[in-house]
């Protein structure tokens, strides 16, 4: 009987063994060993990134990857990392393995720039599209490029992609690196500035002086404005878009390095063209503006890169005009003029009657009368509607043709102050 029992037990043991084998072959996450970043079609050409005249990015870049061999139908999250070369990735990997930095972007090379830079983006798409602004910011960070040293140079960039699944450290894998060449651009994140260099500057002809300048009226407007004081006998200057180099990025009265004599008309106004350098070392735009016998005083300056013009206005007795429904929408009417108080302060104030408060108020600001299409100041885009129900309204103004609007207006007078030092407006109902 014992022998029979033993024989009967054999099929049972075989069944157990078979069951165990089936469980071991259930699909499970494998530690990946293969993950490929495909070489782009343009890998042998230069990727050129630029912005349009409003500083908006014109070019994106796309990479494609194969899914890591996880053995499962899962979708990882991809992040992109850049370096100057594939060797820098190895340096970065070694530093991270030693725990040299919590933030991988803070691992620096001998030049003080990051050894590798991980873009602040993540995607689950195998076709990875990266905006040109984000990509160029990373390239510029790797090479330490900024407005002062950028010259459209072509640089080497290594690219690799990281893949990982959430809560699965064993799923992490880097792709192979690929090499491309890039000509980046400098994304604009704040309004620009034009530095005034010359006798008008307290530091004189010091190419590194930041003492005197005019500011862009808003990001991408390409219109620069300022009200500056020029001492007697010191009216000679030109502009620079960046400091430190006499031969680059100047903005002046002509390309030749000579001053031109200018005069103000009977209304204290000068209008003329500008010339400018656009490449490092091109020596353009180096002519200066000069006024012989200048007696001293404030000058309101507007430089417009869109039409390549400059306007200079003696600022004593200057006005800004509110043109709107409470003054009859009269582009020639000065019945609602804000006067500069005090002279040279660049702050304009005025209080005006609102005959029909129930109709609300709507108005625009003009620095000159007689022309609907020019010389305007308006609210930031999307900030046209305002309210004074909770107290004075304070907003930013830019050189754009837009109206201020308040449908809930109830006061019989409107008081406003325009500060062209900070480019803000304050509106009150009284």
C-alpha cells in the first residue's frame, strides 16, 4: 500500500511544480537595458533659433525616442537633458552618484556653468516637442550666454533623454546621447534698456556706466522712453543696447563715428532717424546727437525701433491728453490735459468733470494731439477694464493703442496721475 501511495503522490508533486512555473512567468516589470534616442534628420545641420519682431519664439525642436524594454505595456515619463558634450554627461553621472548635489543643474564645471542641464519639462509622448525659448534658455545657461556676450555663435550641444515610471526606481534609464549644433537666441524676460553714453552722462564717455538710461515701455514694444536731465553745455550722447564694447550694439544719429548738430523747433521738438549696430563688432550706429549752446534742462526722449526713429522734446510745460467720452472724443481738444507737476518730474496730473457718470467712462492717453494712430499710451493687453469701487485703481501703461474702460463709474469727477518714470497710472473717482 505504501508503494501505491507514493505513486499517487507523484502526479500531485508534478502539478505543484507546474503551478509554480506558471506563476514565475507572469508579466512583470523588467529593469530596462535598451532605450534609444533617434538621431534627428537635421543632426548634420545647424538648428537656428530666433524670435520675431515682437520677441516671440519662431522655432521649436522635436526629438523621438523608443520605449524602454520594460516587458510591459507601460508609458514612462520622459525628461530631456543637455550638455556641451557626451563626456559632460559622464561627469554629471559620476557627480550624482557621489551625491555631490541635490539639484543636478547645480553641478558646475570649471567655467562656472552647469556641466549638464535638465529642462524643466516632462512628457509621456515618445515624440518630444520642446519650445525654442525653453531649449535656448538651457543652451544659454550651459554656455553662459547673455545679452552682453551673445553673438549668434554656433555651439555644440549633446542631448539625452531620461525615462522613468512613478514609484519604480528600477525603471529609470538614460538614452544614448546625440550631438547637434545650435545657434540659440536670448529670450526676453523683461523690458529692455538703452544706456546713454556721452557728455550728458554724469560719468561722461564711460562705456561701462549704468548711470543714465531710458527703458523699454514694455516687453516686446521696442519703444524706449525716458525723461532725463542734461546739464548746460553737455548735450552730446549716443545709446548702447549693452555696455562694455565701443564697437557693438550702439544706437546713434548715423553710422559714422561723428556727432551731428541738431536743433529743436519752436515747440521744443526734434525728430530724426536712428542707426544701430546689430552684430558684435559691426561699428554701426556710432554717431552722436549734439546741441551747441545747450542751456540745460530736462528732455523727454522716445526711441522707436519699429520705425527707426527718435523724438526728443524739451519737457518744460509738457502735457499728456486724456481723450475720451467725458471730453467729447476730440483728438484735437486739450480740455482734459494732464500737466507735468512739477516740471521735469515726469509725473502728469489732472482732474476732469464727468457729465454723465451713468454712461461709464472710457478714454485713451495721447502725448500729442491731432493724430489717432500715433503718440498713444494705453493699458496692458487684457487690462482695459478697471474699477475704483474699492479705492484708487493703479495699473501699468504701455505704448499701445488701447482704451481704459469702466462701466461701473458713478463719480462726477475723474482724477488721474500718470507716472512715466514707472509707467503707471492712478485713477480715482471724486
